[in-house]
């Protein structure tokens, strides 16, 4: 039986990895990574030396064909992202979908196992320390750069549910400006989480205007990826 293990890895602190994840990574025939350099930092920290292969959003179709061929041949492959759980705002979901489509017969017969090895996620990490309503929330991943972006901000303004999305340091300023425009006068709270699990982990909360003003006053803190929560 071959196995595709979808393995959650740390989002910042390299100690945030489960015992099971380390065991699976150490026993795999190959580890698929978004960026092999990032993954090798984690492997080196925990004394694991195994072949790695890059798999990312720009990988050629032939790379996926090679991966499928290895699974057909009985290999055990571990899939990781640069940080967090594969398939959440990264190309891992596309790979798993392709494998299920082409190797569905092997999955059904028990010759191929696709397993989850759960671990860290910036989404759940942020929600756990934000202090916002979580009975029902919507996760949008990374917002589109242009088309549909403003429509999503309008939906956030009119929604009764908590909305969560990821943002880059290059666009967080414009995003907070847009939120300020759409949420003005509404009883909405904006929470921004940054540097999660790292030394300078920080949660900034308030009105969209207050949060925007904070980061304008502290440009040195506009770095790393952000989790933005509108509640």
C-alpha cells in the first residue's frame, strides 16, 4: 500500500510540530514542499534527512504525473506547505484532487491511503486568541487582487458572521483603508494578528480606523503575513 500524507507543519515556531508529523516525515520516501529550503530548515532542526521535491502553484503538469507514478509504484509521499496545513490557501488542494481523480480505484481498493496528519493553521491560531464570536465564521483565504475585491468588503460590512482572511504586508495598508471605508459607522470590530507563534506575536484590535492608524504609526510592524478578522 502507498500513502499520501498531508502533513501540517509549523507556521513560525519550529517546535510546533506533532510527534506523529515527525514520524511520518522521517519514514516517507519523498517529501513534497512548496519551497525545499523552508522545509529543510524544519527537517534539519529535527534531525531528518530525506529527499525533497518542490511542488507549488507553478509546477508543470509533468511534475504531477511523476508524483502519481510514484504513488502507483507503492511509494510513501508526504506533502507539506511552507507553513501550516496543506490545502489551505496553497496548491496542495489541487494535487490531492488530481490524485483522487486519477487514482480513485487504488483508494477504493485500499492500495492507496490519503491521510491527514493535522497540525498548525494560522486560521485557527488567530481565532483562538482574537476573542471574537466563533460560533459561525467565513474564511476567505487570500482576497483577490482586483476583481471581486470590493464586493467582498461590502459583504463583510453586511454580514452577521465573523469573516477571516489572509493578507500580505504589501497590501495590508490598502486593505485596512478599504475596510475603514466600508465599515464606517457600523458596529464592527477589526482584529489583525501578526507574527503568530513567533517572538513578536501581536494582536491589534479596534475599529478599522484605529487599526489602520496603529500600523501607519508603526511601519516597522508591517511584515510577515497577516490574519484579518472582521466581527
